[in-house]
C-alpha cells in the first residue's frame, strides 16, 4: 500500500469513527501498546507424528531463538517477550543470554515446565508426573518445576506455566480422585516456592496425549485447583484446548468475573488442539473473546494488566516467522475491532431485550476494516508498515538458511 493511499484510508476511517464519537488516536495508542509474547517452540517448523518438514534456517540454539523473536519485534512491534521451555531452553550462560535479550529489547515471559516427555531424568512419566501414584516420581516432577522457577528467576521472568499431560488412556487405569488429589498436593508444593511477584498459570486440556481421562481437562478443574493454591494461581486459556464448539468467550467472562483469568495461549482450531494460526479459522470467535476481555476490564472484573498474552501455535506447512507475523496481525485486528464496539449502545440493547440491535452493534464493529488502523499503530511504534511484504522482499528466510544451514532444525523440540 502506498503511503498516500494509507493516509487517505486513515483519514476516511478517522471521519467514519469520529461520527460515532470514537477518537482514532486513543485507539491507535491502545493497539500500539498491546504486546503478545512468543514461545521459543514456535520458531521451528511444526510437525505431526507422521513427519516433520524443516523449513531450513531454523534457530539452532537459544541465542538464535532470541534473534528470531528480536526480528519479529523489530518488524511488527507487537511482541517484546519470549516464553521459554525447560529443558529445551536451558541457558548455558545466563548473563550472556540476559544481555542478548536486552540488546534485542526482549524480556522473559512465563517459563514453561515439561513433565510430558522422558528427557533423561531418572524416573519415567509414562504413568503421569504430578499425579503419579509413586511419590518419588511426583517429587521428581515437583523438583523439575522448582528448577524451572530458579532458571526463570535468574532471567527476570515473573511466571510459571504448567501444562500437564497427566491422565489415563483406558477406563480403570487411574484412580481419578486420587490423581486429582496428588496433582493438587504437588502443585501446592510448587506454589509454596513461587516468588511473591510471580504468578502460576495453570493450563487445562480435554484430551491428548491421554484419550480416556485428563487430570485437568477443563477450566473448572483448573479453577478449583487454583482456588486451593492461592491468589497468584490463575487459569490459562489455550484456545485450542476445548472440545469443538465450546463457548470460549463465556469461559473468559466467567473467569474474569472470579478474577481467575491468568492469560491466553492464542492459536486457532477446527477440531482440537490443532495449533493453527490465530485468526485463520474463527476470527469472529477471537473478536468475541476480546469483547469480553475489554468489557471485563472496563467494568473492573479484572485488570487488563493482570492478563498475560502469548501465542502457542505450530505450523506444519508455513514459514514459522511468516506465520507469527500473521498471528500477531490477526490478534491486533481482533483487539482493534473489539475496541470499536459501542458498549453503551450494547448495554442499552441488552437492557431493553433488543436482540437484533445487540447483534447489529457487534457486527458493526466486527465488519469494520481495521487494517489501516493496525498498520498506523505499527508505523507510529517504529515498525514496518507491511511486515510480511518486508520479510519477503528482504528474503529473510533465504538469509537465515545461508547463515544457519538448509538442514538447521529448531533445537529442543
Ligand atoms: C503443548 C500443550 C500446551 C502447552 C505446550 C507447552 O498442548 O499447549 O502450552 O505444550 O508446554 O503444546
Ligand atoms: Mn498451550
Ligand atoms: Mn496445546
């Protein structure tokens, strides 16, 4: 888009929104300050158990992962933090990593523990980790989480995200009540070591890798556990961790109502934990989620600042950096559209039982083309007007392949 065309579109939008009493500058500054963390595992080509097709030039170590996120930050200005996964990303030299991140203007988002793989620790997680019937295995899993906290402290992170693969594959395999009890007790031990300025983000997921029962299958179970831990434990909503057609925006509203929403793992889904690019399948759902978030924050259910934002997606067939650029754009667009909702009018429609009117209010916002707005926010922050076009024009993937090698696969995964 030429810069004069951009200016014309912006003027038009400004006039259009101005007539509804919306000031474009306050919108732009909100969009510009909204930052979404990127996980270290999203930088390599994803895969399935059937195969993994490398894109080439993937980051071979933690330093190169930071470089990729630094690049995303520079182009999009929509991310400023990385979320690390232990043991995949154990820093060899903490000071050097801190310095590198600081140079790239990146901070360390929540740390992720891993008790879903056997990666060389003495005891096996085949029958579960924090929920295992064997106290020695539970202890090992708790200690791993404590080690993750220590690494996070050394890097300046402020959160621990726990996703548990624990559950059972067949009826009768596990004692469902005891598994929940052991998990809660293990998490209490971890929570006791959480620094005062940290939060614990507890994920849930209905199935996979266990297909009969999962110890923390849904937001309600996660919330029950968090309640038993303390104020700093909250529920993390990963958009892909729901059964098809679940009303996720309702979950968000309910959690905010209880001040129990830790944050998000953004992705999109057609069937299950597909980890598709955010906004590629259900952009309207994403918009409705942001409507609840904005409403919840405005009505003081929970502060905007208390919520963490992260992408958790995978991309079997795309260049991961291009995919992340698209995802950051889609999230910014959903947020921008939700900011356009005439909340006063919506409340009026709700009070008067005007169902048609309420839908009109939502769709009027959703159907507004906000691309110019999001682009302007990025330009004002010093980013590229069109990050994807820039990435392609500069042949960045080819440069990364030249630097790191055609066969370079992301480390750790
Ligand atoms: C898996 C889980 C979950 C988690 C991630 C990192 O499905 O989304 O956040 O691993 O541990 O993808
Ligand atoms: Mn997740
Ligand atoms: Mn997942």
